[in-house]
């Protein structure tokens, strides 16, 4: 019997990972984040804010191993 397994090339970067942020001379920006529309009711915004503050809701970014390789080569 033969089994074929798939090794995913996708990696998850957490907010604590140094590669989570994009650096461009004077600007530092996260690769992922949250955007709450202006139409979101204020009570839902408060709930989301509380979840972020408690660490229950965290941003993550997904990149391929190839992107990670190029990030490593481009680091100054």
C-alpha cells in the first residue's frame, strides 16, 4: 500500500514573529490586521476591541516558503 502525503508550502506568521512587519526605510507596517467598517455598530466594535485586548483575537499572516526565503535574503 502506498500513501502520498502533501507537505504544504504555506507558513503562518504570528504578530510576535519579526517577519510579521514590513519595513520600508521610514515606514513599518504589519502584514495583516483588522479593518472594521464605519457601518459596524459601536457595541460590536467594543466587543472586538475587548477580544483584541485580551488576546482572544490576533492577526496572522500567511506566506509561502518561497516568500519566507526571499524575506530572509532581503533582510539588511
